[in-house]
C-alpha cells in the first residue's frame, strides 16, 4: 500500500528517470514544463481529443524530441496525471501543516479542495477512468491513502489538543470522512458547476467537526464561525 511518502518519492523515481544520486528540485527537470502544458491541453480539450501532435505544437517542440521523454500518449497522460497529483498533494500537506490548530487545518483543507474543483472539475476524472484505466486506478489508490493518512493525522492531533473527543475510533472516522468527501466530489448528478459541490463539502465539514469535537472543540468552532462572519 502506497503512503504519501511513497507518492513524494514518485517525484524522484518516476519523473526523473534514471534516478540520480540525489533527486534534484522539481523545477529543474524539463519534463515538468511539458507535463504542465500538456495537462493544460487535456483540461481544455479533453484527454481523448489531444494528440501528441497537439502537444508538440503547444510546446514548439518536434515530436521526435517529445518522444525522447515519453514513449507514447498513454505514457504522457500517465506521467502528467501523476505529476499533477504529486504536486497538488504536496501543496495540500504543506498548506494544511501551516496551521497549529487541528480545526483550522480542516478549513484550510476545505479551501484547497474547492480550489481544485474550480480549476480541474470532474470531467477529466471520468475520461481517465474510461480511456486510461491503469492510471485512474493508480490515482484512486494514491488519493485514498493520502486522504486517509492526512485525516488520521488530523484526528490524532485534534485529540492531543483536546479539540476532539478521546473516544473516537480514528480508523473508522477517517474512512467515513474519506468516503463522504469523495462521494461529494465525484457525484455526476451535481453537474459541472463547482459551487454546489463546494457548498456540500463545507456543510459536510461542519457535520464532521460537530460529530468529533469535544466541548472545547465546539466552543472553538463557534468562535471560528463568528470570526469568519465579521
């Protein structure tokens, strides 16, 4: 089972082949520019519609040069998805860790989720499942492990800070929270507008906190909400 540590190592092993003695910073690898621009095309026109010719034209790069980095379109899609996931996961962890308070951390996670929904939507996820199932399965597994690991850490932190109840079954709560978030983010009946999903995610977060919070945590939540409305 992959943990978030495994995902971070992916940045070195998968995207910087062959692995150098010391993995260099992300920004110095030319693949990252290609992957970022290719992902922009996939988002704009769809995974199936974009060809290797389209990518080479977008980058003002010959197809011969493009094939030095990627064996075919499937390889390009695979690396682009994994690169984006690793980048966003790192941002997710880094930003959330800036908050010492476990409740504040949850609201920061919520903000990042809404940003991802706004920028990337869910259509690409459905196309990925249909046309690139192996990459889709990798992402589902990696996302599940990352989200449950992050939720577990937040629960442990909140209990230690006496903001969450001590009698919680951490494993069960983390699994419930994960499935709630994924269900809202991927429900096709909610349409393409990210606003309804964002509103539901926010409401589910309030329900989650109220279910796990101690008396001290509920007081903090009330103060937090009052501060936000000022």
